[in-house]
């Protein structure tokens, strides 16, 4: 029997509801498979923890997490705690020290889901966005001086290192190579940002020579929004900086039907630290506690976690179950225009797992 230690951090808002649903589904999958077991430990870190203890997670929290094979994460953010506190206190303080430098965001139009784009069907939109996840605009460099005075200044410095850019380019080219179309689009803004982004482009061209079988092109990020919207079928694998990919992945999720569906893997590809899997939607306090959050993004993130753990058959079974459920409009949550609850979708996915005979 293969064992995997999973740290579950549901954190804030609907994060709790969707992670609870995800853990239920994972439990059923493991039983159905019979070959592996997940030993899950739940951590109550997040904004409520912050209100009690003044920190989002305990000082030794990261040390604790090191012992796990993967982290299953919900969402951070609360209406009464500043966003930069919740984000840097938990999510980024796991991603960055654990060197989860490759953030992978697949986007597809699942069966039964309608894209807001006219005449765009499932085969016209099948992307994976690779987000640089350790530096760039999220490096945390900068500061503020002369606070409150008219001459107050603030700097927000984007950091691009040769090592950081090279490894994310290699990761993206490799991922592109593993997909049928072997096609990579490198997103840039080297017309306006003439230092970091120019180096980014140069390194892309260098790394490309290691992958002669991958076709690649370059897009300025502003023009990229138009290409994603008007010519989605011309894209496959996409690599972009931390901030550019953050923005493009919300657009991608919307074009694929809902933010509630989109999954993420924060990978440390060398496996020196645990990787982290989470839906890309936020804590959505407006609907928290109502039992109507869409758990599909969290389920799809579980597929990515299973792949990473080395259980691709269980991951594929879960993906088939997800697609069977999204195909039925009666099982769509309100973000998809339906009336289903988290419970109904979860039960239906569990039933589909049990009925799956492949
Ligand atoms: C994401 C989110 C986060 C980000 C937020 C919660 C700060 O939007 O994962 O895309 O910007 O990285
Ligand atoms: Mg985002």
C-alpha cells in the first residue's frame, strides 16, 4: 500500500467548504483504487487564526509542512484583514520558501460548460498557463519612505534572475513538449520594460534551442489578451511572468466558463519541498457558508495532486468523474448559472467515481 501524507489548509471563506468536499472525494478515490492511502492532517491556519494569534500560521508552520508529500490548499482573504497580510502571511510564505516556482494552470472548456465566447467549443480552448511563481513582480522587493509626507515614495521592484527565468522556461518547454501540439507561447512586455523583459526574451530564445521539436512564438501581454479572446485555438502552452500570468489566468478561467472550475498546482519540480494544490478562485466571502461554492476547481486541483504524487490513474478517474458531472446542467452551481449545491456536486462526483469502470 502506498501512503501519502497530505496537509490540508482550507483557510478562509469558501476555501473550507471546497477543501472539505475535495477531501471526501479523495477518500472515495483512494478506497476505489485500493493501492494507496492518503493520511490527511488538517491545519486551521488563515484569517481566523490571525485574529486570535496575530499571525496567519505559527512560526514553525513551514517546518511542520516539510514532512508532507503535498499541500491541499483552499483560499486566503477575509473582508476584515488586509489582503497583503493574508496573502504574504500564508500562501506566499509557503510558495516562495518552498521554491514552488512553477505554477501550472490548465484551462479547458469542460463538457456541459459554455464559454462566453461565441462559436467557441471545447476543442478551441485547451491551454496550460505556466506562471513564474518565485520572483518577478511578486518578489517582495521595494519599500516606502517618508510615510505620510507629501514626498512619500514607494517602490515595487520586479526581480528577474537568469536562474529563475531559465528554469521556468525549461519547465514550460518541457510541458509544451509533453502535449500533442508541442506549441509554446512566451508572453512578454519587452517593448516597454527594457531590462527584465528583454532578458526574459533572450533566455526564452536560448532555451528554445534545447527544444527543436517545440514550436514557439512570442506575444506582448496586451496583445495576448486579444489573441486569447479572438483566436483561442491558436494557443496551447503559455509561459508568463508572475503578474502577467496572474492576470491572464483569470481571463482564461472566465473564457472557459467560470473561475470556480480553474485549478492550480504550485510545483517544486525537483521535489525538495512539498508542492501545493489549490483552486484559483479566492475565498469569496459573499457566498461563504451558503453551501453553494463550486467544488470543481478544488477537485481538478486534486487530479493535479494525484498526478504529482505518482497516482495518474486515480487522477484520470477523478477527471472523468468531473467531466461526467459538469456535462449535466442540473449539477451546475450558481457561478455556472445553475442551482446545484456543493453537496449535490460532491455526491454526484463520488457516484461517478464509484460507477467508473475504466
Ligand atoms: C492567484 C490569486 C493570488 C495572486 C491572489 C489571491 C493574491 O489571484 O493565485 O491568482 O495574485 O497570486
Ligand atoms: Mg489571480
